[in-house]
């Protein structure tokens, strides 16, 4: 009896559980976006609020940034001319005199995120160089919103899971580790390298290429 091939995603999920890395499948991400879109349509009185959360999730999913970094974003941090986002790293360093200094990293805007962001600015009449927070909300409020969706969909949803999802997708798409390190804002590449272990069960194909 021929063995049934195990879906690649199942192998990845299995490895991720051993490493305690929780991430979304593509289908789960789609379901989450669809749920928020349904809220935009059905809850017209608070549609702007749901649009804000839709954009928030898109930022989390398409940048891999930490939730606290996203919550302090302002339109002036997003340069549509150069297609870049400037993220303020909350884990600040100190200069040689021991003085706390601000640290930033700049990442590219994913086309999907750019389209959603531009539409959001137009619909809510927000200036591209505005200095008001894009997401004027507390972390606890975001957690509560996710919890309600979680109960509705039966999925475990939290902000950091989107960060893991971004990293796993990047590894699967062969993004160089040093590039992913810069995107995620990891001080050490060894922290980033944990995501490579998720795909460890799929590396056998490379052995066959050796001549």
C-alpha cells in the first residue's frame, strides 16, 4: 500500500509546535480578514473603527513588527515615495556615555499593505505627513478586539502570532537570514535563526542536488 504524502504545511506546523512557535496558516489569515471585513459592513456605526483594525492587522501581518512598534506609528513614518516604513525600536540602546538613544529601522512596504494603507488614508481623509497616531489605542484594547474574534472563529489570535507568521513565510520564500533579522529588528542573528529550524524537515531535497 502506497504511503500518503504528508502536506508540507503539516510538517512545518509539527516542527513549530516543538519550538513553541505559533503562527497562522494562509487560510486562517484569510478568515481573520474576512471576519473584520464583515464587521465593517454590518457594523456601519463603527465601521471606521473596524477599518482601523483591518489596517492594524495588515501592518502586523505584512511587516512582522512588534505590536508596540505598530501602535506608535504615524503617517509621517511611512514614505510612499520611497515605499518604506520607519519603525522605532522600543528596545533602546545607550551611547558611549550611557545616555538612552532612540533606534530606528527602515523596512520596505509590501504592495498589499501599501494598497490598503493608501485606501485607508483616502477614505478617512488622513494627510500623508500627519503627525497623529495611526492607531490611537491601547495594547489592552487591541488584545480585547482579538479575543472577541478569537471566540467567534475558534482560533488563537494574538499580535505576536502575526510576527511569527511573517517570519515563517519569509523563511519559506527564501529571504536571506540577515535580511529577515533587519526586518524583525533582532539584535542577534541567532534569535532570527530559530525560524530556520521550522523548515528543517524539508531540507532533504537539497541533499539530492549535491553531485
